[in-house]
């Protein structure tokens, strides 16, 4: 209705209930020539943004060496507000988007996943493993029944381990021959403000937002694939 009324949109994640509905939003936005952003707020996390710079600077194999594996963990105590949506749609979808954004040109060859129903009748804990054609493996774990909050991305290369703590907004680099990691300083910012400013800038300048509706569609599509594997 908003798109048909000619309004630009910032849609909270997930952008739709199903992948098919998200695709309809993509098509309608393109037809109306309207800007539609998806609210993946972790894209604006300074620790993640610093990780992106480090990874992309060294792809396919540079100072840090070839990427071997990626591990993403998102754990939290059970949220009473959520009981109908599974943990993939609720929180893991953030990390599916981050993975797709980190490696936009990499092809996923195979997905394996397993889930557990602990507090609800849907998946509360899910572990998904992604095998890429270039050889590296990514694992994403989401658990909303954990006793504390954890939000971390760890990238292992031939030479280093890079860890982005999305809660403390710090990045740690550890060379494999040195046991003590060094802190890679990041800029501090308010993620919600950054997300809103990005959307406003896109509307004012008629430019694509940092997180497009197409990105939301891709993350939702991958989320459905994970669900089907559980």
C-alpha cells in the first residue's frame, strides 16, 4: 500500500513473511522507481564495518592470507516477546545477511543445518554450515535460549584470526605465531542513527541505500534454505 502510494520505505527485517512476498516488493519498488531499504542494523555496526574493510582489502589472498573459515555466533536469553517466529527468522537472518555481504561474489555449494525446539514449538537453536565453491566453510550459530548475550564474527585465514565483537564493537587481530591478540580500534557510532541517516541520504539523493530490498530478499531466501535443511 505504501509503495502504491508513492512512498519510499525502510522495512524492518525480515522484509516479508516469505521469499515470494519479498520478491513482489522488489518488483513493485523497481516499477515505481522507489527506494526501499531493509533494516539490517548490524550492517552499521562499526566492528562489522571494520571487518569488511580488513577482509576485502585482503581478498582473494593478501596480507592476511587466504580465508579458510568463518564462524558467526549470535546467542541471547529467551525473549518472551517472540514465540511464533523461529530463531532463523528472528535473529539468524541478521548473520545470513552479513555473510552474503562479506562475500558477495562467492557461490554456496552446499548447506547443512540442524535445529532444536527448546522453549517454543519452532526452532529456538540452529546451527548452519555453508560450504563455498572456493573451498572455505562458514558456520552460523543462533541460540535464543543461552544464558548470556554473544554476538561475534571470527574469520580464520592462513596467517591470522580476525574477530569482530558486535556487542563491544571491537575488532581483534591475532597472528597465528603470536598467542596474544592486538586490538584494532574502531570508530564508535549509534547504529540506529547511522541506519536512518543512510536511508534519508538515499531518498534525498535518489541513490540506493546501503542495505537494499534486494539484499533483504537474498537474506530471506537463504533463511528459507536453512529452514528446509533443519
